[in-house]
C-alpha cells in the first residue's frame, strides 16, 4: 500500500484540491521529510489515481489565475482510501515503517469507528512492546559477549534514546486510548456497524 496514496487521498477526503495545493500542504507541514514522499511522487500519484477512477480532475479558474485541475475523490477512491488507511493502522503491510502508523492516525476522523481505532492502538502498542523487548534482548546478548568497556558509547546512547522514544509512543497510545472512550470524542469516529 502506498504512503503517497494514503496522504493524497486523505487530503482530498477533506476537500477538493489542485496538485500545487497538495504539494504546498506537504512542504508547509514538513511531510516531505517525515513521509519520505518526493514532490514528483505526488503529481504521479494524482495521475495514477485519476486513471484508476479514484479521483476526478476538473479544470477550474480562480480569480485572475490560470485554470488549474482541481481533484475530487470518487466513491471508489473513498473505499480505496479506507482500505489503505486500515492497512496502515492495523499494520497489515510488513513493509510499513513505524512512522506510517502515526501518519495514518492523522486521517482517522470520521473514517473508522471508535472500536477500530482502539484496536489499532492496541496492535501498535503490542508491536512497540515487542520491539522494545527485542532490543533489550539483543543488548543483553551483546553485553554478555563483550566487555562493557569495548561497547561503543554512541551505540549505548542511541539504544537508550530509542527506548525513550518508544516509551513516549506508549504514553501517547495510552492517552489516545483514554480519550477515545470519552463521550465528547465520539464525534470524531464513524458509526459502529
């Protein structure tokens, strides 16, 4: 599943946009850095998504500017977006990076149910805990084999920082879980079926 398709379709779910506006969104919010999506990929994705019928483009003119092709998501595109969103949230794609989950969370509003959101958080929490345990186990094996004085200081620092990052993610998941069940936040989810 494509990270660029998730973000392009997710943005078009919010409102119709032309390519330059989507690219501007990527640049202004640092998404190019965080998602590792190149600007040219956005334009290619728009062409590919339009060809598949997931979006439609219509030439529109705003004030005195030249006409621009404004894209709108179709019902097929909406369904495709939901499939991609769930794939990233439930981490069904083994190729997905740990950051892909957090990019997908940005598009949760009214696109998944509260129970799906809580389940996605639980899955991600489990993956983080497994990763933390794996890193700890590897660290202990290395420390048993080597003299601690030969262990590079920078590796120790990096391992400690990764552990801190994962703890922050776990705290974030816990806070999201606590807030997802509050009645006033039900408005942010689609209806349970």
